[in-house]
C-alpha cells in the first residue's frame, strides 16, 4: 500500500509541476517538449533492451493515429491550456472522470455490460463534480464562461474525454494486437510531441522559454517522475494488485495535488473540493465494488 500511495503522490505532483512549467513556456511547447523527449527515451529502451517487441505494422497506423491525436496531442494541449488559469488540484480532480468515461466507451464500443451498481456509481460520480464546477477562480472568469462552466473547465473535461478514448484504442493495440505498452507509448509520444513542437513553432514562434534553466530542470523532473518512474511503478504494482484496484486508488492523486498546490503555489482549497471528493469517492466505490469483490483483472498501461 505504501508503493500505491507513492505512485499517486508522484502523479499528483506532475500537475503542480506542470503549472510551474507553464509560468516559463506555452501549452503547445510544453506538450511537444515533454512528449517528444519521453517518447524517444521509451523507444530507445524498447530498441536496446526489448528489441524483439520493437515492431510496427502499417495496417495498425489508424489505431496509432487515434492515440497520437486524441490520446496525447489534443489531451495535453487542452490540459496545459486550462492549467494556466485553473488550480492544479481542481484540474487533477476532474481527471476522476477518466475511469467512468473509459467504462462508458467500453460499453459503447465493445458492448461490455455495466451493472446497475456501476450505472448508479457513474451517476453519483457525475453529480459529485457539480460542487467543484460551481467554483470558478478569477483567472478562469477572465478566460470566459458558458453558463456555470468556464472555458478552462470545458477544456479539461474534453481533455479527460479524449484521454479516456485514447485508453480504449491503446487497449486494442496492447491486448488484441499484442504490442508492448512501451512500444505504443514510445511511438505515440514521439510523434505527438513532434506535431506539438511543429504547431508551437508555427503558431507561437521560436522564443518560447522565458527562463531555460529552471524550465529544463522542471521538465526533467516531470519526465522522470511521470514517464519513467510512474510508468514502471504502475507495471510493477500490477503484479500484486488488480488494475481495477489501482484505478480506484487513483482517487489519491487529486488529494496530493491539492496538498502540493496549497503548499507550493498558495492555492486556496475550498469546501467545494472536499464535498466533491466525498461524493465522487462514493460514486467510485459503488462503480468498482463488483470488480473489487470479484478481483477482475484489467490490464491498462499508463501513458
């Protein structure tokens, strides 16, 4: 259990560090630099240490293209764009939608049945998001609003939707096509990162980092923590725990993000966050209860 706590403590920290990095650069350049470097590292590992699984078939190009565009490129550009104006804890919290959306996609695309308890958990989880969505920071209001949702909140919700869809396509490549997770992640990250860098140069120009030294240090931190340590730690924990349990434990991530945001960034955590946390936790518990009891395995690699 200590390692699970460590995993999500590190995961929550990636949101806080992401907000710090955005004070030095733009969302497009941050997305491109982070994922291009991470992808090259993963591909190098796959090529030199697991060369037998270093493969790519052209007939699977469409599946890769969906992960590249939806799972990484759109997901992280929207996420980092919103993170400029939204508290890191709130951004991380909204990612609690991810397991609900992933299962909903599985129901739609794979006809995987959801129990009545899971539908109830899904409904409670969505209701639980309302209190925190009703809180809008001054920075979010400056960007603009539609009804009670700020543009930043809409961007994060869309980011979670595309991220969850990326998982569904990832599962096809890993489970059905027998690709190594490091191969899929490495290739997808490299191409998505390159596309984001090209987009950044075309849209924003070349002077994109205001303070290169702390930016490079923070970027190295995020890459090492999120794309190397968390990736391998998640794989290690799957040997002991079910992916269902690890997904449920992912609720710890926003709590750590809230702690880091308060301590390092001076973010104010209102009662809305705690109320939403309690309600969403209830929804997640109901949603996963059947699977936790039956110890159903779901192999889900981490981007």
